[in-house]
């Protein structure tokens, strides 16, 4: 349980840090990538480097968003499967109670309660594992997105510095 809580807190923290560091450009309608696409340095090589950095960053962000989407979808699928399996077990147990003779019904009901509890527990355990696995993948993807944004910012800054250096000559 402590692992799950730690993973969820880490995921929440990484998501909040990512949300705070992601610049929003209303001119391009994009966040992160393309923040300097509308301005030029006047230096063709620097502009080319900036465009290349923006493109690379956007590609990486898209790739990581896809990973997040896949992890969430897979977790949802696993959770749905676990719930369906539990529902099937519960229905089977209840059917046995309904089919039991009147004098055996109390004993069958007790068994059904135990089977229901076991099925519910197994489903919950599977759901928790699926969420935990998805959260780990999401945290990793968000970290990779933040790294890609930092790398893009670095490349843009280097290109701007080169342009200013060339202009100073």
C-alpha cells in the first residue's frame, strides 16, 4: 500500500511540476514546442536550428503523450477485464444459491458471500496493480517530456546566442 501511495504522490508531483514548467504560446496554439517560431533572429542558420529544435521537441512530446495514452488505455482495459471476471464469479456464486435446496440455502449463501468477497478482492488487487503500473509509465513519460522541453530550450538558447554572436561581428 505504501508503494502505491508513493507512486501516486510521485505521479501527482511530476504532473504538477510539468504543468508549472510548460510555457503556453497563444500565438501558435501550442504549449511547449514552437514558442519562438513566430519570431526570427535574422540569422538563417540560427532560425533553421531553432525550427529544428522546435520540431524535435514537438515530436518527442507527441511520442510521450502517446505513451501516456497507451498506459492509461491498457490500465482501463485491465480494470474492465478484472471487473468482468469478478462479476462472472459473483453471478455464478449467486446462481448456486438460487439453485440450492431450501435446507441447504443458508450454507450456499455463506459460500457465495465468501466467493463474492474473494472475487471483489482479486478484482481490486488487479485494478490497483494496473493503476500503479500506468502511473509509473506516466511519471516516466512526463519526465521525458520535461527533459525534451529543457533540451529544446537549450537548443533555442544556443541558436539565439550564436545569432547574437554573429551579429556582433
